[in-house]
C-alpha cells in the first residue's frame, strides 16, 4: 500500500512541476489558481492517504484559494 501512495505522490508532484512550466502565457491570477490547485491536490492526497476524493477536494479548495490570492488588490 505504501508503494502506491508514493507513486501517487510522485505523479502529482510531477504534474504540478510540469504545469508550472506551462504558466508562461497565463495571467497572475490564473497562475495562482493553478499553483493553488496543484498544492491542494498534493495536500489532499497526503492528508487522505491517496484518496481520489481527497485529492480532488484538495485541488478544488486550493484552486479557489489561489484564485483569491491572485486577484488584483487595487
């Protein structure tokens, strides 16, 4: 079971790194949302021992938080 969790964590971490490279043409708000979703997915997976629902929920929450952080505060 631990091997599967390590594989899931590694795959999620790789996806986050690859998505960060693709952020060049994105706005700051979009970048913050993507980074938040990636970090939330990793956090959700870790907290729920690799549960798909936890990973998806973490990504959703992280995306919302990243979206709020990336807003212009003028």
